[in-house]
C-alpha cells in the first residue's frame, strides 16, 4: 500500500514538472521566434501562427500517443485535454 502511494506521488510530481518544463521551453521558443521569424509581423498574425503551431503539435502528439498505446483518438483527446 505504501509503495503504491509513493509511486503515485512520484508520478504526479513527474507530470507536474514535465508540464512546467514544457511551458518554460515553449516560452523560450516563442521569444526566439518573436525576435527572428516574427520580427516585422503584426501581433495578431503572430498569435494566429503561434496557435496554429500549438494545435498541430498537440494533434501530432495525440495521434502518436494513440497509435503507441493502441487507444482510440477520442479517448486520447479527452485525456490530453485534461492534462493540458
């Protein structure tokens, strides 16, 4: 029983740290893109392109996850939205 709670706590800490790491990495990528690629682009266009990149990236991760775990894409979309 104690081992189960320990593993569950460690897994939760791992997921939280992974989410924080992803947000920090994305912030750095967004800053680099703002300084280079989106230098002379309007703010509205910048947000639109950024959201498209995020949506495509999330969809690719969801499809890869559903194929690797042999789960349906709908279930993976549901759990992916909970995690995000």
